[in-house]
């Protein structure tokens, strides 16, 4: 024999005998699971943002170091004006030369330019992943400059290059600055 009770009657009976149960009607396991899924998706989103933030801050550290390295060679070039006038800085390649070791002995402007190139490229390779650099005369009174302008001051492009990881593959990044000593 089956007994049917109306909703109003059932609610009154349950509310009188078990008041806590009556208040919790409708809060079941599916709602709890749905809440947990939404919370987990939110946490995954926050974790993704954190990883992206760390990646971007790492890239900005490399850009800052590259900027400092570019200004380092610019200062070295400005300190050796005799070497600039003679054209020893007009085309510094990314190949690290042998160390002329002229710091402990007397240096000619050519030896000082080689020492500057050696120390700068060595530092680039240490502080940046795949770090290297070049210096190129873009304008000045010499055939080794891109634009040969007699009587003008030399203008140099300094390029610092390094490798960064982007989407799992290494990507070459460049920092370029132009200056006139």
C-alpha cells in the first residue's frame, strides 16, 4: 500500500521533527561538486597567470642586462677616443678575440679596443644565455662606416643578442642602441 503525502504536509512534518533537515533541502551533492569544479578552474587560471608573470619578469631581466651591456661597450668606446679616431671600433664582430692582456702592461689604442671587445663579449656570454654582440659604425669619416661622411663624428650601432625561450623554442632577441662618442 502506497501512501502519498502532499508537499505542504510533508514539509510541515519534516520542519517540526527535523528543523535542520528542512533548511538544507536542495543543497545536495551535485551542487557541492559543481562548486568544487568551478573553484578548481579558478585555481588553474590563477596558476597560469603566475607562470606567465614569472616568464615575463625573466624576459625583462634579460632586457635590462642587455641594456647595461650595450652601455658598457659605449662607455669603453668613449674612453678610447684615439681608438675611435683610428677606426678600431668601426666593425667589432661577435667573435671573441684572443685577450691581448694589455691591462697589466702598456696599451696601444688598437690593443685597448681588442681588450674592450674581449671583455665585453666574454661578459655577454656569461650574463646572457647565448649572449653576444656587435658594434658597427653607421656614419662617420671612414670607408669602414656604412655612410662615409668626411669631417663628421662617428655614430655607432651597438647590438646585444641573446636567446630566450618562447613557446618551448629558443628565440633570438636583440637590443640595439645608437650613440656617438
